[in-house]
C-alpha cells in the first residue's frame, strides 16, 4: 500500500481509500447485489490490506453508510483508522453544524472525526462563519482536520483565506482519467500548498472498468452519469482500449491502471467504492506497480483527443 500525509500534517493516509456511498444505498445495489454483512466484510478486508482511509457522509444511504462503517470498525484500533465524513451546511447557526456532527459521531460510534468536510458549497451562507464553527470543533477535539468537497480552486483559496487558527487540509473532488480537469486546475495548487486532493469517483462510477459499452449502458445511480450516454461511451473507446492494453503489460486490470494514474501524484488519494472482497482487493493492489513515462505519455496523448460532452 502506498501512503502519503494529510495536507501539511504528519498524519499518514493510504493513497487508496474506501468510498462508502454504496453502503445502504439501493441505487448502488444495496439489499440486492450485496448486504450489510458484505459491506462490513469489505471494510474489514480493506483495513487488513493496509487501507486506513474510509470515506462516508451523512447523506449516504440516509445515514446508513455511517452506521455500517461504525459497526464495521468495532474491534479495530480507532487511532489506526482515518474516517472522513461530510455534512451539508444549512444555516449559519453553530447549533446546526454541531448537531450534524454529533449525529455523525453517534452513527459512527466514535468520539471524533478525523476529517470533517463541507459536502457542497452553499452560496447562500457566509462561508467564513461555517468554517469558524469547524475550527471550534477542532479546538474541542471533536474533529482533527477540516476539509471541503466540490470546491473550485478559486473558492478553495477564498475559504483558506477565511481560516483563523487552522487550515483546510483536504478538498474532495470528482477526479479521474475520464474527468481530469483537476489535473490542470486544482492539482498544481494542491501540490504547491500541501493540500490533499481526495479523488471521488476515481473510476468514473465504473466507466473506466471497461465493463460498459454503447450496447451495455448501466442502470441504477449510474444512469445519471452523463459519461454513460451512448455517444460518450463511443468517444471513450480509444481511452478504454489504451488502459486495457497498458493493463495487460503489467498484468493488471484497466481499473487498476486508472487508479494508479491518479496516485502517481503524492498529493492525491483516491476513494473508489467496493461491494465485494474481490473489488476491494483489486483496489488495494492498484499501487503495486508504477506506470512508466512512456505509458503516461500515451495516456496524455489520448486524453488530448478524448472530449466527452456533459451537456447535450
């Protein structure tokens, strides 16, 4: 397992984490494709393989994801696990933020959160006040590090400037080979300022696994992902073919190539989801090889031609 540190801290974090949006969410097959027992087994296997980052949120499965994670980590040394969870700021009142945090703590059965993130920016609310509430939570020992999610580089910089006593250590954003704008936008800033870029949907919700095609479009939650529109699946064929070829070179899957491409940068951690032991083991092994410069060059060249359309 490859490790980095959270932001400018000395706290170690695995570059491959476990995303848990799927836990408790029927749109991801919970209750049909996999059970709570399967989800708990995935968490256990992840921890045993050296993955120490587990990401969840209050809205995932309407709180069930946090409950499952909380049940799964029983019996493990809490200090060895990095839990990140997210909340939606709805008002500027401190009581609102602390109430959301305490509910997450209860569901996760823990006394503190390692990384607590604003899930989405709320343009209606004064950002500074929300951040200052989070700073007070750090001072109280309820959270260790502050993070945000879905913030542009400009918005992140503005947020960082509003901090008084602590700093924002993490920005969780949609980042993958298929959605790679962050490589030129946020990543250079993250590297320079020692901020962790936490990549969600690092496999583009399965687009980069090679499982889907114009004749095999997914159902469920994935149907809302515009990458799975027939034209985008056709446009992505050259990219998918390339990572499949590169995968054969290293005896790995296209998904492992896609994850490895992300974690080549020390500022990046990726949080792919997993619903089975096979999936979590494959994810964990994505860092066990190193893409050569010739492979990276090929990928860059293909990406210059890959132009998916997100608005039709």
